[in-house]
C-alpha cells in the first residue's frame, strides 16, 4: 500500500551513493577521456538532483489541506516524480546518446584506463548498497507479487522512481565497465562509444517506463488493487453491512479517499442507520490508516 515502508531511507541511500559515485566518475573521466565515464558522471549528477526533487515533493505532500486544496497536497509527489522521469530521459539518456554518437564519429584513445575500471568497480559496489536498501522497502510493499507486478500496481511514486533510477544506474555502470574493458582489450576506442550509446538507450527506456507509471498516478488512480480488495472484504464482513454495491478509491500520495455505496442491515431508524455508518467508518479507518477521507452512502440494489 502507499505509505508503507520508509521511502525517505531509500532516497537518502541513493543520494549518498550517487554523490560519491559522481565525484569518483568525474575524476576518472578527466584522467581517461572516456566518453562512457563522462556519460556516467552526468547520469550520477542528474540522479543526485532527482533525489533532491523527490525529497522536496515528499515534503510538499505533507502540507495540510486548505480551502483551495481540500483534499490536501498528497499528489504533489506525483508531479515531482514525473519531472524526475523527464530529467532522466533528457539529462541522462539524451546526453549519453549525444556523447556516444559524437565519440563514435571521432573516437579517442583511452588514457589511464585503470582509473575508469577502479571507479566503476567502486560505483557498482556503492550502487549495489543503494539498490539493496531500495529493495528492502520494495519488498515490504510488494508482498508476494513479482517485482514487475509491484512496479505496475504500486502507488508509491517516489519508490517507483528510486527503483527505476537504481536499476538504471547499476546496469549503466556494468555497461560502462564492459565498454571500457573491451576497448582496452581490443585496442579499439569505438567500444567506449558503443557503451555510451547503450547507457543512453537504457536510461531512456527506464525513464519511459517510470513516466508511464507516474502519469497514471498523476491523472488519478485507485489505491493498490490488493489493498482495495482488502477494503472490500473488510466492509462485506462487517455485521452492519448487508452488501457493498460499489467501492471507489482514489490514491492521494500516501493518503487515500474512499467512497462506499452499500446496503445496510438497519432499516427501521434513521438515527440507528447513521450510528451504524459511523461505527463502520471508525473501524474502517482504524484498519486502513491511510484513508483520510471516507464518504458512505446507504442505498439498495437497483430493481429492489
């Protein structure tokens, strides 16, 4: 469910790892002249900026409701997450493609390649730590679902973005190391350019997948399907509820709005009916603490 786990922890791990890696990559790119290393340096710096944007979005999402925003600012995190996906596409992916194509047309011999190899091995180790921290939070949220199913169904935009970034960063480092070592072994600097282009394509593909998922949240998605099923079952099991006619949910960042239309067992007294609804709503919010707004409409089935 949205809000489970600690996404901030995963973001801070990623920020620390990317900043350390960016510094190391920049030094290596300077000494080696590797375009793959330069592309990876820009990628890591862009990731640092992206993580700062996510932290800003999470802070804004916690602002209380106001007359202009009666349902709060929870969806602010979706805007910043979408912006991060755009930056990953442009600053990371497009720059890498440009640099790779440029080096492909004008190849340059690698200088002091061991700098690049050492930094990339360090980067893979650091990024693996960040990826592990991210997966700890992802596993708390995904339950028994596959990673792909969680990615498609998750409503935690910031965690989806961090997972995509960490995955792209880790694979990008592996691509860069393979490109540098192949260029050294073969003596052909074209492989360095090929590696840079591969990194660019990887970043663009990941950015598109992340953007598609965040766009759905930005437009307005229901809560996690598994969580919505739990909500329906909880209501149907309540002794006050005869039948759940409809259940509409809307995810608002780490909070949710729920609208319930149901047949109630109380049919004699309006006051008793209202009391039944109040009891159900209190129990519902206790069971699902992310639900901040609930609207309960007693009704009967069509045709009765």
